[in-house]
């Protein structure tokens, strides 16, 4: 994988994106003090979709059309929003926000594994296999080997977050197969609309009609993760993708946890065990190996 060098502007926007997504973990946890996990997801997808559609219309971006396209968007809404958002929101009720962000970094690891299983041109090379191995070692270290042997509420919550990252990885493969050629923002808005349609009946059945009489801190959290960390983040994500390329976006995965860990400690007084930091270090090493940049430089030297 050939990496393009990053311009100062690309670096600024890449760091900004990581800060936005890093802050989303605290915003979600703040909202969960008053609303249920499914309700939090419904607000997130519904508000973000409502914001993105006017942007698409104003820019004159072609709208998604056709049964096949909308089936693809429904699959993305399920795999990239409804399942992972719900699992991670429930998980955050029982584990620190910083640890959730560390486990979320496994998305890239699972992405490589799923792509290798599905696509003939994405087979695991020795370097990729090493990166994946280091990544999974980081997961085990962050969770704690003993926690995997005793499935209490905390370890189950951590596994729920991991399952969410696996769903993200499946969504990446699904998008490659079913959504090729669709304008990115139109795909994002269509996906969020479908996930809202999925979440609405589930939320009504499990948590009842969402209340709008919420505390200011709850609304601040909701509006942040829906407007800033979802709608605005999608706009910024595609700008960075165009400037930096998909390979460089792996850097976002490495930059998110420090922000989430700092905010969790500063605002909620969270304290992570040493294994979480050791796991993050292994994950970072695994992602660096997958990225390939360090290996390429070594070879050139």
C-alpha cells in the first residue's frame, strides 16, 4: 500500500477529526446518564440524517435511486450504525469511555481480517498477519486475560464493543460490494436514514417513546454526537479522505483514544488499569505494521 505524504492542512483536519470522534465517547456517555442506549442511537442517526439531506440537495449531489441501491443502504444502516452504535452505547454503561475508545481501535484490525476473507485481492500477507496478531494481542491485554474467562457484566460490555467493531468491518466489505459508484455523502445520508428506520421500532418496543424533556447536559451530549461527531464528521471525513488517502486515515484510529481517555478522566474521573494502556500500545504497534510506513522506511534505509 503506497502512502501519500500529508500536507499541513491535511494534518490539521486529520487531527481535528480525531478530536471530534474522541469527544464523542464522552458525549454519548453523558447522554446515557438520562436516556437508554437505543434512544441515544435513534437521536444520533435521525438528527444526523436530517442535517445531511439539505446539504446534499444544496450541493446538487445525485440522490440514491433504485431498489438495489436502497437494499445496499439498508445493509449499511444495519452494519455500520444500528448494530455497532447500539452495542457500544450499551457497553459504555458498564466500562470507562477511554477503554471503549481503545477497543474501538480494533475496527481497522477486523477490517483487514474481513477483507481477507471476502476479497481475493485482499489476502493476508506476512506483514498484515503480524499486524493483526499484534492487534488482537492488544485487545486481550486491554480487556485482561482473566476477564475473558469470567463473563461478568464488565467483560460482557467489553465484548459487546468488540462485536460492534466487527460489525463496522463487515460494513466496509458490504459497502465495497453493494455501494460502488454512489456519492459518499448521499451514501452516508441514505445509510443514516435506513438506520433510523431500523432503530425507531426497536426503540419504541424496548425503551418507549423518547422524551424530549431532558437535562441541558443530556441535550448537549446528544447534539454533539449527532451534529458534530456524525453529520459534520462525515463531511470532514470525506475531505480528509480526498486529501490524504484511505491509508493515512488509519492515523485517526491511533489519535482518537488519547482524547477520549483524557476527557473521561477530566470530566468523569475515570481511571484505566495499566493493562488498558499496554493494550493500546500493542494496538498502535499492530496498526503501524498494517499501515506499512515504518516497514517501508526501514527497507529503504
